[in-house]
């Protein structure tokens, strides 16, 4: 959800500019001015605890990241010669966006998405650890960590296993995202 909304808002903001760009970017700046976990706690406190509400809050918090990535890519792409040629050929703004801008923006968005997944998992686990995420009997690693704190001295594996699973998954997502960035970014390719 964050990448889809961020792609739409970032594309519109970067391509059309003007007042739309100013409004969208000020809203994103306001969202970025608060600590992520604090804003997530406020959102979940308003809509209620639960796995879906936690994922919704984490998705809303991810939108500014994608808007900024997409807007930066669109600002550089819209000045390219093929976009100017499409304008001179009389193509509509919608056609230019769908045929020239979005296909060239997808590579940074896919890379940002794969790198962002680890952060989103940590945020969801943090909210569940605090009791605002998945509610019992739903199994979630953050909730497992929270419930296993009292047994840490007697049975440390009860807390170490969910923590290790979170660590391995986030590390794997980050390594995958880094490899994907290397594969998709033409500036990093060895000639």
C-alpha cells in the first residue's frame, strides 16, 4: 500500500509541480517530522490494536519514503529528451506518465521496496511487542518476544528464537534488497 500510494503521489508531485508539489511535500515533511514509532502508536491507538491495523499504520508511515524516492526520480526523468520529444509530439500528460515516466521509475521503487521491507517488519514487531499489534491467539514474533520476557532466565530459547527469526528475516530482506539494487542500478554495473 505504501509503495502504491507513494508511487502515485510522487509521480503527480514531481511531474506536475507547482502547488500540488508544495502541498504533497509539506504533508510528507509533517509526517517525517515525528518519530516513526510514536506516529505508529498514535495511529494504532486511534484505530485500535490488531494485526490489520498495525499493518495499516506501518503502511501509512512508509508513504513519505516512497513519495520522496519517486519524486526525485520523476524530476530527473521528466527533463530527459524522450519526454520532451513526447511532449512535442502532442502526447497527453497521462500518456507521458504511463509510457515514459512510470516504467523508468519502477526500478528505484522496486529497490526501495525490497530495502524497506525489513524496516516495516521491525516496526510491526515493535508494535506487537508493545501490545498494539497482533492480539492472541494470532502468532506474531513481536508478541512472542513480549510474552517470553518473564521466562528469559529459565528458558532463554523462548525469547531467543523469535528474536533470531526477526533478525534473520530482516537481514535476508536487506541483503536481497542490496543485491537487487546492484542488479537494477546501471550506474553500479562494471563495464
